[in-house]
C-alpha cells in the first residue's frame, strides 16, 4: 500500500473515532475522551513504531484532519504524539499488549460497525469499534474492567483530564507516584498549575501519612491503601481556639470541652478530615456485658464503607489509648457494624506523638488503628495567624 493511501485510511479511521467520541463526550463523559485518545494513541504507536508510516506522517494526517473537520482542535501533530505516549505509558491496560498482566481483566471486543447498540457512556458493557490496517487490529475504544481485589485506581483514572494525565506522565516516573497524583486530581479537582506545583514539590515523596497498622489488619490491599490515603498524620483544627475556652495552658484544656467545640463545628471537622465522612454522634453509647463505653466521636466513611471512631486526647500519646480503642472497635464490630460493612477503624487524635514509638506499639494490635496529631488556631505561628482574617472580616468577605 502506498503512503498517500495509507495516510488517507489513517485519517478516515481517526476521524471516525473523533466524531463518535465527540458524540459521547458532549454528554460530559471524560472517560469517553480518554478512551478515544488511548485508542488513537495505540493506532499511531503501532504504525509509527513499527515503520508502517514514514517521517512526517503525523503532520500530514493532522493537516488532513483539520481540512476534513473544520474547527477541530486538539489533534495537531504534537498532540497526536502525546496520545501515542499516553497509550505507551498505560500499555498495561491494553489486552493485546505484550506487557499486559494478570492484574488487569479486559472484556471481549465487539465490532461496532456490525452492531446497532450505542450506549450512553463507555462502560464494561460498551461496544468497541475495531479498525483494521494491513495485519493490525486497532482498538479505538477500550472498555476496561479492573477486578475489585486489585489495586488499580480505575475510577480515579477516568476522572483525570487528558492534560493532567500528560503532566503526570511527563513529571512522574514511578507507578505508585502516578497513582498518588491521579488520586489527588480526582479527589480534589486540582487545576493543572496546582498539580504541576505538587509534582515539583514532590508531594508524593513528602506525604504526611498517619502511622497505622492498616496494611496488616484490613482485609485487602485495596482497602488498606484507601485507608492510608484517607488520613494524614496531623490536622489543623483551626475552628478550635483554646484561648476562648479558658485562660489555662492549652495542654490543660479539658478533652470534653475540645470535643464540644468539635461537635459544634462538626461540618468543619469533617471537611478537615476529608470527603465521604458522615457524623453519627459524640459520646456514642456502647455496652457489652453490662459495661458501658462512650467513645468521643463516631463517623461512617462511605469510601471505606466502615465506621470510624475518633478518640480525642489533649496531651501526649500513650500506648494505653490503643487498648481503649481496641475495646471500642471490638464492640462496634460485634454490636453495631452491618454485615456488608468493612471492619471498624479507630483513630487517636492527640496533641503530640512520637511517630517511631507509635509505629512500634501499634504493630501487634489486630484491629485497624492509627494515631494522628492536631494543632489549633492559638498554636499557629504568629505570622500566619496575623495573615488570616478575623471573624468579622471573614463575615464581611462572605
């Protein structure tokens, strides 16, 4: 086949994918756009890397696409190369790739040209359009299904825009770090400039992860990873002002008074902890064999599908706090947890903790627990406190 005919066929194949992808992506489905780019990237990769196309092919194809689709954006020769690199970076998602592993399971392919079915969005049941070039069969749409027991962030992956994927691919090498930034973008809806700064500052390498025993005590690696990512090792509870509680030193502030301020500002507390927390109650009544217990704060986390009990302490961490949590978690799992829910998780939230000591003493407990610390407004550096608006100024801003 001569080069002009080859390029014309390539233009038609890519154009068809673009038009069908635009039809679906117009409904706001980011995963459709990524699937189109992934499929086009594979098509280009197979033809350019194995010498099917000559030098300058992408420029010729891009120019022809713009002629046939006036107003088309995002398909310059440079951007077509980015699609190729996108596919090659995530080649493990391709069922026909030599680097495909048993960690990924991909559904069977169906030929869209012989099918009258078109779903509203790409899913594991979606049709896949097949384009042929010589001896190649190229998947333009990819429907990917990851087994629940594996640790690939599929939903997060499809929430990340292509521009952000490009930033992550070019700036991050390790697969673990890429997972981390993908999760951050999906969870926090980060702008591209914010993502670039996080990567530049090596946020992955400087994660403030809470010391815990989640990896040893939660039922699978995926849940353990979610739990590890859910909690930080320190929280700023800037709605708690110990100066307003009394004239005492902050270390002497009664835990119940701190708890009451948390309850009064429970929305802020949940926003500080993260997404998907629902407040169940404070001083929640637990009883077993006539013995009563009253854990400080009880939440349910939808992402973890688990109860989360938080015990507030105004002093240094003590190993006895873990024994106290063990009692709460045992009762919660026996008396409160629903059959479909994951094991309850316990968090000690205290003023200070020796990280190495916490990691040493927590390792032998068989219930999922972690230890975090917190600071309050009164303890913020003076320079930072002065930079914040006072309450009246904030009200005016609002």
